[in-house]
C-alpha cells in the first residue's frame, strides 16, 4: 500500500521519513504553490467575490511531481502547517491532485502540533477534510491586503515617489511608530525632585523616601523648593508609626505563545523577531542530535496565540519537577493558563510553545545544536517547566515613619522560597534589594541621619524596539502570530523606518509623509480600532460564523469611496518650509521626494533649480546640509583610464568613473561564474525599479537574468553554478535550484540578528 504525505517545508521530510518509514512517500510544496497574480488585481467584486489564482513561478515542477505520485497513491495526506496559511496550501494541493486522481475520497487533511511519531500517528488515525472556513479566512485576509496594497500603492507613486507601497496592516504598524515619534517631539521635559531619608534606630539604619506631606503626595518642582523642604524636615522628630508584615506570592509566567516568545527572545537573547521565528522553525522541524542521520523535533508549533497545554505534556513536566527539582517545588494540582478576556482565541486548536520532551534538557542537547538554537531551546524549555512549578514566596515588610506633617514609607522583601525562580528568572523579574532592620519596632524613636534631595526629569515615551512593537500590536489586536515577523520586516524593507543606535524604530522622512497622507485620506484603514475589529472578523470567518464575501464586500464599499476621493489630482506631496531659497532669494524651499530620497528644492522651479540635502531638527524645522563630495579612488577606469570615485545613489554606495558623462562606466558586483546561457559574459548585479537582479554583462546580446538574490555556490545535484536565495514570510532562508527539472531545495541558517 502506497501512502503519499505532503508537507510545506523540505526540512521536515527527513524528520518525518525517519518516523514513518518506507510505507510513506513524503513530498514538500516548499511553501505556497499558488497566489494572486503579481501584475493584476486578481480579485473581482460584484455580488460575490471571485478570486483568480495563478501558479507561482518555479512551482510547475513541484505540482507535477506531487500529481505524478498522487496518481499511484492509495492514500494521500495533506500535512501542511496547522494554521490558515497551511490550510490554503493544502486546499490548493487538493485542487491540483483532484484533477488526476480517480477517487477524491483518498485525499485527507491531517494536523499535528509536534513532529513526533505518536502525534503524527494519531493524526493519521484521525484524518479530516480541508477546513474550508480556515481557507476562507486566509482568502479574506489575502484579498483585503491585495485590495489595499494594489490600489493604494499607485496613488502613492503619483503623489510622492515611484516604487512606494502600502499595506493594510503594515501601514497601521508604521502609524504606531510615527505617532510615537510625534509624541517624543511634542514632549516637554519637566523637572521634579524627590527626597530620601536615612534613619537610624536601635537595631540599625535604613532608607525611606518621602511619601506624604500633610497626607498628600508632595510636588517638588525645583531645587529651591527641595532645599526649603529639607530644612523643614530636619526640624522634626521621627518615630516608627507602623510595621505591616505580610507574605507575597509571585506566580510563574505562562508558557510561551508566539508574541511572548518574540518579546522574551529579543529582551533576553537579543534575537530579532525574524531570527527568533527562523530558529524556532528549525527546532520545530527537527535537528539531528546523537545520530546525524536522524533529525529530532524539539518544540511544538511556534505560531500560536494559545496557552493551552496537553495533559500528557503537563504530566511530563510535573514528573520532571518532582524527580529532578524537588517535591517541594511541585504544586498540588497542575497549573492551567488562559489568555486575558476579550483576546481572540484564533489559534486555540494549537498548544502553547513548549519542548516536546522535557527529558531532553538544554544541557543534554546543547552540544548538538547550533549556538542560537541552543539558546532559544533553553529559553523555551525553562519557561515551560517553570510554568508548572510553585510560586515564589516573599516575606514583605512595610515601615511607615512619621514626624510632624511628614510621612516616609519603605517596603522591603525577603525571598523565603524561590519556587519557579529556581528554573526561570527572567531579566524583568529581578527584585531590588531593600534592607530593613529585623528588630525594628513600632513607636521606636529614630534619628534622622541624612537627607538626600534628588533631581529628576520626566522622560518622553520610548521608541519601540522589536519586542515592544510586537507587544503593542498584540495589545491593540493588530495582526496575528503568523504576521508579526512579516510586519516588522516589511516596514524596514520599504525604507519607512530605520533604527537608532539603541536598535529602536524611528520613522524615516518618507515613512512619516506616507503615514500622514494615508491617515488624512484613508482614515478607516489607518484606524487601530478598525484594523483590530477586522482581525476579529477574520477569526469569525475562520470559525464559520461570518461569511467571507460579506466581510470583503462590506469593507470594499466604504474603501472604494475613500479611494476615489484620495486619487483626486495626482500632485506631488509637498511640505512647505519657511526657509528662503539661498540661490534665487525669492522662493521658499519645499520638501520633495526623488529617486535618492527626500530633498529640499525651490518652489520657483523650473526658473530656479536649487536643491539641497537637509536634516530634520527637533522642532520639525529643517537645516540644509551640503552633500559629501565623492571620494576619488586610486583605482582607474578600465574603459577610459580616468580615476574612479565612490558615489552614493538611490540604491546605496557605488563606484563610477570621474569622466561622467563622457564615460558612463559603473563598477559592478560580479559573480564567480560565467553566464550559464552564453558562456561568454560575466554575471553582474543590477538594479531596476528598486529591485536587485543578476544579468549577463553582454546584454542585449544575451538576455540571461536571475531575479532576487543568489548564493554563489553550485547546486549539489545538477551542478548549476548558483542557487536562488529565497526568504519566506517567517524569515526562513531557502536555497533552491532554478533548474525546474532538478528541484533541489534546502533550508539554511538565517544570518539575521
């Protein structure tokens, strides 16, 4: 009996093959096989929504191979990922196979949250059909994103600059960054002071901050006010008014879901969101341990917003805690976690992110894992085990000291029982050590030893890091676990944001202008509440309680009206300034966007052609900046013999001849192999409309080209001298052969940090 099992990632094939044996033929789709067309809208909206899919470039052979195997299979199992993207891939594969198999009943969908023999065997024993509600939810999201991106982007080209794009969710995420920057710029710093006192009693000394003056919280605005207050405080006598002792429990954190893993990984390991997801993908798909030929899956599925844990995993964790940590750390009953009320349970069919086998401790697997994988596994393992341990227990003592109208108050904590902290003590859980004399008594007289007035300044809200932006997106209900990494990646790739020296997001001039324009003209799609409500509606489509077409049509009717108004007159986006043109002395400078980015130009153009680079000052005004003179190099031009110079252009730095425009030579990055088509020319890196590609240096005689990035290493199967480098939405890097008859593909370690 022949069984065909189809997965998304080629990296899973080896892991699952070892688990299922020779009775199963396993093939990979290598991600999506179909999508909306790249050069057409691909969506028709009338009384119903018609979606037109096309086969993705290079996937013809993949589909043909799957269909060929399907024709002779007795059972076909669609085992793509257990989320909406996986469901649409399964649906597309089912459609293709359905054209060639005689009995469609042999095609079944299986879902598993971990790549283990018991999990896959259970899935095989309980097959189902493709979930059409999930398919509809994915289609609705894809169509909504296409409607916004495909129809708004051309307007941005006309009004701002060519090559720009807009996204339904990404634009809202960008707005969070732009709005935060506006808050920072508008922030007015205020001075304030605090006063700490050092008291001495019979059994020792302790510090306490001033809490109340005449039973009200003190407001000390200047040094003079602080010194006046200090002088008055010194005149009073002090005693201990009260000592309140209590016990405080600190509960363990729940196991990870996608957003909290991304946040903790960023804060603890300094991994970017895309890197976290790429490394987690490898832990999920399997990494060889002692046996190099047998990959072992180490964690459950990593795209989830569920905190649910299976009874088997809970029992496993409790057994480990009892045997290896101590019975005193084991709660009487297992801990269960759930998300806060009001949060959508979009992925609750999954579990939280956890180790598959708690017995595989970080120490046992560390020697076999890449360094980054070992670190992330350690974080996931400890968080999960700690989530099933007892709470940490503290003895808490609050001391109130009074003297006349002044009240000082301090609270100290002593750790009595470390509980889950024995396994997992995250950075954010560090306790500030405050020491209070153990024999201090109520009504005890105290001497005032020292007063320390301290100056402070209010701080503006901080810029977002990757971790805090994900946290904000989750709090606002923007996006879902599978989209966070893509959102962050997109707003950076489009040059709408950049990062400061502390790796915090700040909007570029372009990002700010795009956001202001979209907010003014398409207020609905830029509204956080509307976008969050749309996410909830997509969840309803996935649950089968809302029709896909109703959601899309209702959205489009309002969006279409705003879009027509937005199109208006296609003028360039202009920001006027009060700076007089230094050349003609008549016009005012305005901000425009060109191929190389924003610049200041005279509003009297074309009569006055003055332009200049500029920098934005804190008050939002501009300061003109002279462009750096090109650096002349010692290297000579191979065409005319003149010196080459380092230049800066739209696509970054480049080297060109100083003899321009008579000599138009530009030094190009050359691959380490000759053109595979003609065998004569070099393969050089080129740029067109903001995108990178490689082409033959003899063009137009030879029209050979490769889109995107490449790895200059030969294919190990067909020996083509290069491999295509492709990055998925989750950040996973795949090297694949462009030879459709070869089909070689392999997932590789991401270099993103």
